[in-house]
């Protein structure tokens, strides 16, 4: 990879983190406490919207989110190595098929904006897989990855799962 292409890839990777931070609501200007209310001595409030799921449902959704993070890592690794097959494989694991495999009794508990963000994120992974097949320049793929991770950051900043009491 030529030095200019390498520098462009690094710039895009670092800007992904910057864009993600810009989208995440913060109170004190610190990423250390996203979406937390003003800290009170001994107590920190989590003001994110609760999505009520059972413990077993939370485990299933957490597993899906860990897979999405693994896909992000696989995509970035594949791009760095210029291994198109690895990028397509990693992205495909978190595409629309993943969403369809999530049990409907869990999906119907999601608020509509949560579902929309999730669908957009899975679609971005599908687009990454498609775009990468004809890759000449990693920039468009990195832009799609940035979109996907922005959705992840926004969702995690807005929602949390909790078991009904």
C-alpha cells in the first residue's frame, strides 16, 4: 500500500472514533461517563431508556452485539491486510441475516427507534460485504464502517437492557 493510501486509511480510522464521540451525549465532556447524569457523591444515575428483557434474552442480545464488535475488528484487520475475503466474511456475519435470526419474541420488545438503528447497522454490514467485493480503495468501506459504529455508539448511549422486576 502506498504511503498516501496508508495515511488516508489511518485518518479515516481515527476520524471514526472522533465522529462516534461527537454523536455520544456527554455531561462533563468526558467519554469516561457517557449518558450519565450529574454524578452525586456515592451515586451515579444511568438515564438511558430501559428495554425490558429477561436475563436469557439479554444474554442472546449481548452475544449478537459481541459478534458485531468482532465483525468490526475483522473488517479493520482485513482492510489493513488488504484481505478482501476476510472483510466480506467478517461483515457478512453481522448483516441482515443476523437480525432475522434473533427470536421474534425479543425483537418485538425493542422500541421502534432501537429497531431502526439496528436495521441500519445490519444493513451497513451488508453494504460493507458488497462494497468490499469490488474494493480498489478502502475509504468507502471505512465510511460504511464509521456509519455502523456511529449507530452502535448512539444505541448504547440511548438504551440499556434490564430484567423486569
